[in-house]
C-alpha cells in the first residue's frame, strides 16, 4: 500500500495536468476550424514515430527563451534519413540547413527551433549529437536543420543563454503523446498578433477513402498581422492592430509539418506551400521583416533514405499528384489550428526591461464570436 501512494499521487497530478492543458486549447472553448477530423491528440505526435521535446529557460527577470526539438523517428536519423522539403514563405530569417535539404530532398538530424542568435549553438549541438552516435563514427559531414524566431523583446537575446547542453536536453526530452504548448521551449519568449505567442500543435486525418493519412503540424509563433478567428475579425473588434503597419507587424513563424503519407521532396514542398495558407487564414501577412518557413517531412518507412546502401537505385512508394489534394486541406486546417492553440495556451509574460506581453483575452474573444454567430443566425 505504501508503494501505491506515490503512484496514485502521480496519477492525480497527471490527470490534473492533462485537464489543465485541455482547457487551454481552442477546441475546449467550442471553437473548431475546417471540416477534417483531428487525430487522437490533435498534435504533430499523431503522426506515428514523431516525438517532441522542450527545454524552457525562464530565469531571473530577463531570460525568456528555449529550445524545441522535433524527431521524425526514434532511430538514428542520420543513418535513416527522411524525405523532406523546406519552403520560404518570406525569407527574413536564419534557417540553417536549407540548401542541402533543397538539393537532396531529405533531413538527417532532428529539427531544432530556438531564438535567432542561438542558431549557431543549436547547429553545433546537432553536430555533436549526431557524431556521438555509435553508428556515425565515420561521419565527416552533418547538415543540421535549425529554425528560429526573434524573442528579443521579452528575452535578453544578446546574452545568448541557450547552450549546446540545452539543445541536447530538448532532444533527449522528446516524447510521444501530448505536446506542451504556449510559453515553452522555443516559444517561451515569442509574441503573436501583439499577444503572447508560443508553441502550438494540431493534426488532421484524411478520410479512409483518400488514404487515411495523418498530417501533424507544430508552430513557433512570433509574427504579426490582423488577427482573425474562423473569419471573425478579432483584431478589428478589439481595436488591436497597428494602423501604420510599422515594424510592429514583423516577426517570424516556424512551421513544421509531418505526415505518414508516402511522398518525396517535390510533393512535400507542395504540401509546405499550403501551410502558409493556414497562416494567412489567421491574419498573418508575412511582412517584409518576417521569417516564415515551413519544414515538411514524411515518416513513411518504405521511403527512408539509408546513409549507406549497396544498391544504386530505390523504388519508393509514391502517392500520385491527384491524391495530394486531401493532404493540402489537412495541412491548411492543422496549421491554422496549431497557430490558434499557440495563442490560447500562452500566458501573460513579463521579461527583459520589464516588458510585458498580455495573453490572448479569451473571454472577450468568446463574446465577439457569440455576437457574430447571433448576427449570422438572424
């Protein structure tokens, strides 16, 4: 009996944590977007084999940053690369590893998201992580994929507080199942539509008659524009948007799209382009100073690319172009909801120099949505 007490307490805490997390997502307020069904977790981890880990740095009154790692599968990613593509919605950013992914159509490391000035550190960490694996003892080249947004308003970004150890920690923390959202990992110090942004995730399942594939999306939101929710002009109703569209609307959004559909880099890039449509549906405008990047990959085992293979050819299983349309829709819907979840889950934060960014005013937004529904019904 004595041994059972910690277990029961842990179980209660786990249930409480799950309940609290559920209350912070957009669907928990009765708001749904699109027509496709989400996966069981409504997260990128609904794509089998995908795991996510965070390292969150909240220290003193000026450190508000972190790292988020996305792993396509649990094996040695360098030895079993996955088909991938990267699309530039707007290229004001410091995404590392783009050119080789564009050229070869695969990813060979975990995907790491962090802040702008920590990209070199994260790249070094990914190189160290890859070289340390026993099967990689003869490896002489590593293409680390690292994305970023600038959290310098809330975070002492010039202090470069993210270390290689923090990046490795995020990778080692990667888990299947529910994904923490809001002020965590790479989303710790981010801002979206002048509210607190962060990490968000969502998923969609394509109907069985179209393949039954899963598309999962994870976002790091740090961008501006004129916020809309299911077509309701929230920013206009709350009078919360920049009149002159100055630098206040700049920022960035990193979007990671995973799918179990058997597709290679060409159609993965087509999929990535649709994620930008999901961003646009929330009111994002990909301004001049915004780094809006989409990283897509497929987990289909039949299409993994071995590092060393005696064969000079491969016969991948591929969806026809005509079969892509349902995946396009799934990507748009999941991206839109992931962005919304990042906002709904985020909490008010005070950071560098006493800067404060308020959380999304959820009660006021729910009232606005009720008003629009009433007008529509009349």
